[in-house]
C-alpha cells in the first residue's frame, strides 16, 4: 500500500503553507471528483437492469405485510433508489448546474426501472 509523500507541496503548493498557518486550503475538488461522480452514475445505470432482475428473481411474490400489498422486490428497488438519491444529496455538490445534471442523469436511470 502506498503512502503520501511527506512533502505534499510538490503537488499542492499551498498545502504546507496552509498547514503551517492554519489557513483554509483553497482547493477546487470539482475537477478532481466530477469525473468520479459521472462514472458512478454510469455504473449505476449499467447495473440497474441486473438489480431489477435479481430483486424479481429473489421475490416470493407475496405481500410483505397486510398494510402494504407490495412484494419484497418493490421494496428492494425503492431502497436502492433511495440510497442512490441519498448518496447524491450527501455530496452537497457546490456547483448547482453540475448538481442538476447529476440529479437529472439519476432521474433518467430511475425512470428506466
């Protein structure tokens, strides 16, 4: 397992100075992680059919309880959707336009279910 170089100033010139002066490090992470969020959305999209098929395959096709008549596959899919939406919400992406693009992409994925 690799380790960080003790002198991060080669990569982030303001890093050492920020540590020494207790200043806020002004580093724009959007360019570094925006691609990762997009990739996560693409993987989520690609896996959706597999998740639906697995949920239906494992379903006993009986209501979970007397109050709610849906079967376990419906509940599994709502849980998966909820987790994806919650993940995106917790990112608190600072760029509203990019955040809207991420949310729209996820909405299209959910629509295919």
